[in-house]
């Protein structure tokens, strides 16, 4: 009878441990769902903000490379950053690709629909002082390209 008692005691202990484990898992699952319901929207918002920041940085890097090519009077390199639209604008005389640029400063930017960005850029010219250009960059595949350059004002 002692052997039988030990078997029943062990089975009872195992059943209690199993019930306690299942109850603990249920409580942890409930707590996790409560945290997820609160944190998921915040995480999604943060992820979207970081994605936008990465895209803006990529567009701004392309703008910097384009402006550096212009300052170095490297027409072939500067042209690589232009879309067909920008090439047509340059050919029609709406902006000058090379013009004795000494430097530039980004004044502001805005994100447009479709993953494009518009930058207001103060450009310093060798002989004519400074002017402000509005440069729009458009994403094509995984890279940004200058889609238009307009004089502000």
C-alpha cells in the first residue's frame, strides 16, 4: 500500500505542476497580448518614422553628390543624377547644370507623394552671389534622381 501511496502522491504532484505551468502560460500569454496591444501601434509608428528618415537621408545624399558634381564642373557626373524630365528642363534653359557653383546649403525639405522629396537649396555662385533653387528628387527603383530644378521666387 505504501508503493501505491507514493505513486498517487507523485501523480498528484505532477498534475499540480502541470496545472500550475498551464496557468502560468495563460497568464503570461494574456500579459503579452496586453503589452502588444499597447506597443504595436507605437512600434509601427516608429518604424514608419525611421523608414522616412532613411529615405530622406538617401535623397539628401544624392542631392549632395549632384551638387558636388556641379561645383566641380563635372558635367558627365552631374548628368548621371538627372531624370529625363530634368534633362529636358536643362536643355530648354530652365536651369543651368554648371554655373560656377562655390557651395550650397539645404534650407528646407518636404516629402512628396510617391516617395519624392523637394529641397530648397541656397546656392552660392562665383560671380553672381547666391540664389535659391528648388530641387525635386524622385525615387526610381532603389535610387534617387534629380527630377527638376527650379529657381525659387
